[in-house]
């Protein structure tokens, strides 16, 4: 049976954190999961066998990398389902196709045949009635300058060597993508409005909003809600 955490979030909820590279997804994932006592699902960066190669040569490795990310995220999706929820996920599966694969195809660093093959695999795996969508997608947004500062601060070598135009293109695409996204409920947060690194308390209003959003959307969709049991 689903019960609520301290903040009123059902303990079987699945929350995914979306946003461009460096915006603060991993930091937010850890903070929310700790507060709610949820499990985490992170992207594999250090052990990713293609990422370094991809940044060195987009044309050669973009298809391989997309297939790798798709397979890793799908396995994570399965793990979340098997645990019965209670997860915060660092980056959504939707961004792989809606941002990265599309961008590389449109900029000419993924071939049309590879892109069609990737999309058809993605649609067969994800866009089916059997795929559980998250209860909430938290979209982190901020100014391009602040995000580039964070990429520099984190200092992953492969990202430092990437031309700034790549991050600008991605930043602009994200804004367009989120304005048209409708696969699950969305809660937007501007990174200028909180600072969970230096002010731990700034997560509190975010947790209250998460709780409100999830309860509202579960009532609308008729998904099991603890309130209904109490009545
Ligand atoms: N709220 C915040 N305030 C200040 N710095 C932050 C905040 N969130 C993240 N950072 C810093 O920004 C950098 C990128 O954050 P990270 O969570 O790794 O981003 P992402 O997972 O979106 O790529 C890290 O150096 C992190 O410490
Ligand atoms: N689907 C993807 N295609 C290309 N690159 C990707 C994809 N998903 C993540 N990445 C890259 C971007 C960053 O360099 C690292 C980790 O992302 P982060 O936003 O820092 O969590 O992987």
C-alpha cells in the first residue's frame, strides 16, 4: 500500500529531474532523495565506454552513445518498476531523443539512417502503453551564463574542451523542448530561486511543491492516492 513521506509525497512516486548539462540535476537528485528517503537512479558518466570518444568525434560515436544511453536508462526503468517506485532519477529518458539524438541528427553529426533506427527503437521501447511514465518531471532551468559557469566549476575534461556553441545550442533546444513536452506532469524550477549547495533549507518549499504536484496529478489521472483510502 502506498503511504506518504514526511512531505506528503507517496512513497511509490517516481520523480525525474530534467535539464541541460551542468544545470544541477545530480545535486537536486541527491537532495530530494535524501529528504524523501527515496532511492536514486544516476546516469553512468565515469564508466560510460563511449562518452570520451563521443566528445572527441561526434560523427563517429553519436549513434553508439545513444544506443548505450537508451539501454542503460531502460534497465534503470526496469529496476525502478521492480522496486515499485520510490525513486528520484537523474535525467529523463525523453531527453535522449528529444534533445540529444535530434540535435546531432539536425546538426549533421548523426546520419539520417542512424537517427531513424534509433527513433524506431526508442518508440518501440518507450512510447508504448506498457512503459511507466514518471509521476513528475522536475525541469531545472537557468541563464546560459550560470549554466556554463557550473560546467566549468565541475570541470569534466571532455566538457571543457567542447565548443561553447554546443552548450548554447543545447540550452536553446531545451527551452523549446520543455514548452512542448506533455508525456508526464512538469514542475519547473529556476536555479536562481534556490541554492541547495549553500542553503540546505531552500529545498523545503521545493518539496512542498513536489508533494502538491504529485497529489494533484494522481487525483486527475485516478492513480492510487492515499487520500482516497482515508475517505
Ligand atoms: N544549487 C546549486 N548552487 C550552486 N552550485 C550548484 C547547485 N547545484 C549544482 N551546483 C554545482 O554545479 C555543478 C553541476 O551540477 P550537477 O548537479 O553535476 O549538474 P548536472 O547533473 O545537471 O550535470 C556542480 O559543480 C555542482 O556542485
Ligand atoms: N543521450 C545523450 N547523448 C549525448 N550525450 C549525453 C546524453 N545523455 C547525457 N549525455 C552527456 C552529457 C554530459 O556530458 C554527460 C552527463 O550529463 P549530465 O547532464 O551532466 O548529467 O553525458
